[in-house]
C-alpha cells in the first residue's frame, strides 16, 4: 500500500494514477477512513466545536475556529482539502478532493455543491485510471446551490457561481457565471 504522502505527491503533481492493485488498495483504505468520519459527522448531532474537531480529523489539519459545515457532508478522500478562514459549507455538499480542493477566506458554499477533482482516461481499457487536477476557490467567493465545479477550475476572488451551474473553465474574479456549461453573466455590482 502507498503511504499517504506518496499518494498526495502523485495527486498534487497531476500525474495519472494507474489503478493497479496497490493503488486500489490505498484509495479504498482512505475512502473507508473518510466514510467513517463523515458517518460520524452526518449520523448524530454535534455542536459546532465537535464538528470542527471531526472535520479537522477528516482533513488531517486543524480548521479555523470560525469554520462551519452543516451536515450531511461527504467526501471520498478528505486528505486533500485546504480551507481558509471563515469558510461556510452548507448541507448536502460532496467533495471529490484527490486532486486538491483549496477554498479561500470567507467562501460560502451552497447546498448540494459538488467539487470534482478527478477525471478518467478516455480509452476504455484504461478508464479506471485517475487523472487529478485541483479546484481553487478564491477569497469571498459564493457558490450557489446545486452547482458543480470540475477538475482544474479556478474561481477568482469575489466571484459568484449561480445555482445549478456546471463550471468547466476558470471564473474571473468579481464576475457572475451561470448555466450549463457556466458562462460569464456580468461583473459583480460593487455599490
């Protein structure tokens, strides 16, 4: 089995992970660990301090004292989530974080948002292989309910992603995007 730092090095370099027996065993191990912790978060009541402690255990580092997540929350890895200060994640969110999810200060993540950092090879004989790319969400970003952000996307500071959007390309700072696929709507009103 790969050590966590070896697996993170592969994911963070954006290298394709060939899903051989060792990689499958390793990914399954960390997936099961994430499921145990998220089950604890999701299946009984915890106050905000208890949730912060559990989330810190999930991601392997302490979250800020102003971090909030409303369960249920799921992730299939957990160890490559990076949070700024004063982040809020609303209920029903699903993070696929192997490729790295970086969320800046004061970000608001709406209900049922999906952040997916993995792709697969097109060739059917290699389709099980994982191709990671990070999602980077800037400071003061608002992501509306039911939005999906795909691997390799950066959402600039101050941007808004409209509810239901599917974001396949970078979002410029202080802009609003929406639709499927998400397109520029307008600049943020600063009045």
